């Protein structure tokens, strides 16, 4: 991985982990993805941006399989998603064949802009919500 890309990844993830995520996941209307830690087995909550379309929720991971929540999904795709203050269970699917840049154009603009600006390895994720 080029040094500049690695530096962007490390700086962004440090900012998110220590500053942004602890604040964002406490906001009652922030969408939060809960995965099961692949090593600890403990719930891991990550604020995400995306959009619900029918019984699915779509998002784009800015660091693909380097994102901890993506690694957790690879280990156990059963997730919970807090949408508008309400928790839903579902199954997450990683979609490497989807075109993430095109997908971002269908998702909320503010988050999509940040993902495009900071991301180095975009990956589309679809969460199929249980009935």
C-alpha cells in the first residue's frame, strides 16, 4: 500500500475511533451498525451513513476489508442496525462486484462526499433487514 494511502487510513481511523464515533453513536437519530467482534464476541457499534431502500439498508465502507466492521461481518454477517432510534436485526452482505462510486450517488450527499474524499478502498455493503 502506498505510504500516502496508509497515512490517510491511519489518520482517518484514529480520528473516527477516538473522537467522531464515540460522539456520533450517542446521537439518538444517528444510524448505528452493530456487529459482533470477531475476536472478543462483544457487540461493536459503528456510526454509518447510508439509506434504507425497502427492506434493505445500503452503505459504502470507505476502507473496504480494512474496516473493522467489515472484518466482523466477514466473520459473522448477523448484525443489528439502529435506524431513526429503533433497532432492527438483519444480515449484512459485502458486495465487491457492486460499483461503490455509483452507489454513493444514491446515498445521502454529506456522508457520500466524506466517504469519497477519505476512502481508499470503497466497498458496498447491503443489510437485509428481518421482517
